[in-house]
């Protein structure tokens, strides 16, 4: 029986799904209000660095295709289990669960502001949405893709149209006169690259569905790059539109800058349109996160880095325990309103540091695999030898250093990151030494990591130790 494969539009939709989120629209407004249209330069730099990452992760995927754990399995074959657990649990599972909870909270606040007459709290909107998305993802990858395609393309089209309408000044009566550029100082531009990086983060969430994609070695890198370029173009138009219709000061103070812009551009119709954009953004991002985190945990469990129950699937093939755990945590956080605190922006930037660290590890993985397997066939290979992975790593390190504009905030972010890193290091040490009984930094052979993807691997081998299972031998009387 031939299984229907996903095409290039689904890859683009999955990549767009996480990247364009409500928090990104907030960050877009904050960056624009800080330095004006020169924020576009920060965005382009961040977009280019994300494209370099997409190229690197595509090369590894071409060498080690169809791995549901994605970056976890790549890193296991390059740096061993200790680094893998820290990067994946910290940089993806914990970080994204919290950030997506924040996405839901911001969505609820937007609807509460747009429809105050309904008298519903923001948490009610969040809980209803999460229940629906959990149910959708339990229906399997095909249902996820159908929802994702409609939502992601509706989202990117809406924002592109709104940006173009603002750029051409479709409503001249409401145009505001203000400076195009608030700062042309290059240090100010580079200082906001960390914020701009968050606008493009997450294209690799297409990796876990690679084995569901037709010709993934070609369509995966192409889809990720197209999604990043589309988003950059859309956001450039939005920044220009902001300049024409929203005073820079008001834009920076607003918690819903896209709604402020829509109202100034098209009145009440624009308000409702941007409310629809908020719905599309949160559905797109949280739908992607719930699905992808569940599949990442599924892949990590296959290689013994997480408990085996994450591998359990339902009749639709969906990793239902992971979906219920990640979706359930988001639901609980939003039900109690814990993600609406003023430290939300700080939390997002802290999570972004771990995300950047995961990207740096990916670039290093490319160099390690080229050293270990120089003659292995690669359908896709990053051009220029080591240049792109090295430049990508340096650029990410530079953005981690510039993660916040003021030194006090930057030091606070570093402090929190070190605390989280310490907890993760303890967990990883205990899990690797006591449960897996493996060397902390000894890389697994690539062929073994690939074999772990086979559904028969855990039948004949212990996923935690990689050792063959001992079979009882009948006694002879």
C-alpha cells in the first residue's frame, strides 16, 4: 500500500508555522520602534544566518535521512549523549513548551482586547484553542499537514497584503509623518540582531516530518529557504507599513502592535483582520510545536535519551503521549495564567540563547561528519567547504553576545541560562551514566544511529544501552 507523501507546500507551511508567531509580531514592532526602518538591516542579517543554518541541517539530513529525532540523532552521532540531551531538552523541549505557552497567552490577550464585549478572559480562549489543537494532532501527521497548509498560507498572505497596503499608503488620511530612520548607528543595528533572529527561528521544525515528505533531500532545504525568504519579504513590508501608519513610540509601547497597525490602516475592519492574523499565528505556531516536539521526543526515546513511553503511538501513528504531555503542559500553564507575567520578553530571549546554541552545535556537527565520513554520499552538500558552517557559528555567537541592548539585561539572561544549564547538566549526567550506562562524550557510530530508527531496533536491542537483549535459553533435561 503506497502511503501518500507530503509535498513542498507542506514543508514550507511547517517551517512558516513556527516562525511566524504572535511573539514575532510583537518583536517586529519593538525592533522597528527602536531604530525605525534600519531594523530591516538587522532582519536581513538574521535571515541570512538562519539560511546558513538551514543549509547545514540540510546537509546532515541528506547524510542521515528520515530520522524523527532530527538534531538529537545528528548530535548523538557527533558529540555523544551528554551534549545531545542538554541541547535538545534545554534548547527545544523545555524552551519551546514555555514559549508556545506564551504564544497562547498573547493570543488570548489579543482576542480579549478586540472583543471585550464577550466578557471572556484570555485564558478561556487559550484553553479552548489548545484542546482543539491537541485533538487535531492526535489524528496524525496527515491531519496536521492539512490544517497547517491552510493556516500558514492564510497567515503569510494576510500579513503580506497588510504590509503592501501600508507601504503604498492605501489610506492616505491616516498616514503619519515621522522620521524613517531613528538610528543609523551600526552598533544599534547589530545590537538588535538578536531580537531580529527570533523573527526567523524554527525553520528546522520541518526535519521531524522529513520521512513523510516526497523527495525530502531536495524539498527539505528548498522549503526551509523559501519560507525564510518569504517571511523576510513580508516583514520588510510590515516595517514600512508601521512607519507610515503607527507612531514609533506607540508601536514600542503596544503589546499588540499588529492590531494597532491594522486599526490605523483600515479602521475597524483592520482590527478584525489583525485579530484573524493573531488566530492564524497562534494556531500555526502552536500546532507546529505540539506536533514537532512530540515527534522529536519520539525520536529521542528511540535512541534511549528519553523514557520509552514517548515511542507509543495511536492507530493514526501519532505519538500520543508526547502530544498529550506537551499540549497538556501548555494547557495547564495557560489555564492558571502563569504565562502572562511581565517577564515574558525576558523568557523568550533566554530561550532564544539556547536555540542559538543548538544551531551552533548543528554547524559543528557538519564539520565533524565531514571529518568522520569524508567520502559518504551526500545528495545535498553546503558549498564552500567549511566556510558557511564557520561563518554561521561565529554569527550566532556574536548574536548571543548581543542578545539584549543593555548590559544589565544581558547579564541577567546569561545568569538564568547558566542556572538552567546546570540543572540540565545534572540530569544529563545522571541519565547517561546511571540509566544509559554510556560514556558522556563518546559519539555513536552513524550506522547505529540510523539503525535505531528501525521499529525492530528496540525489539532486539536495549535503546538505553544499545546492547543486544539477552534471550532466555530453554534448559535441557
